[in-house]
């Protein structure tokens, strides 16, 4: 919507509310995805989930025949 005598477009209150709501929804979606990624990392990739490995076990696996 343009005001008479103005060269700049002035957004209506409806389009401004739509843009604000879109930004809020995007921020919520990104925050939820970030929380899920951190949760997955904590559940599956932390050091408590890794089995203990020593050098002799690795060497025996690499150098064993077959």
C-alpha cells in the first residue's frame, strides 16, 4: 500500500503481522531442531556410549589373518 505523495511503500499492518509470525515460527522450528540435534548427540555420540579400546586389541584385529 502506498501513501499519496510518498515514494516508499508502507507495509500494511496485516503484512507486518504475517512477517512477525513467520519469523517467530521459523525461530521456534530452528530452536526445536537444535534441541533435537543436541539430544541425539548426547544419547548416541558422547564418550559414555563408546566401548573401551586399547592398542593391543586394535593391533590384533588389524593383523589377524582372514
